[in-house]
C-alpha cells in the first residue's frame, strides 16, 4: 500500500512540474516578439573616456583619468584611432 502511495505522489509531482513549465507565459517572450511583429532594437551606445593628451580610451574609474576625463562613445573613440587602455581593459 505504501508503494502505491509513493508511486502516486511521484506521478503527481511529475505532472505538476511538466504542466507548470508548459504554460505559454507572454512575459517570458522577448519584447520584440509580442504582438506578432518583429522590431529592430536600437543598440545602446557604449561610453568610454579619453584624455586631452592621451591615445587610449578608458573606463570611468581608470587611474589614468586623474587629470582629464572626456566622455565619448566607443564608436567615436575607435573612429579617432584611440586604442583600449591595457590597465582598465575597456570594451574592444
């Protein structure tokens, strides 16, 4: 009798786990998929910092930004031929 109860409990728990995971929850879907339309998402621009005299771009807390700290986009820094700082290792 105990074996039958254990088997029933195991089956009931298995059904619960499978049933709970099979629900189509809209909040689990990517926002671009909602409403049947696909939208292109605008990428967020990455911010880095350069100095007046340097040739590298840095993260905001880099030790090389003590004297000057000019906020630019990573794209702009690369266009102007700045290289990534080897100490703070910003995005490449």
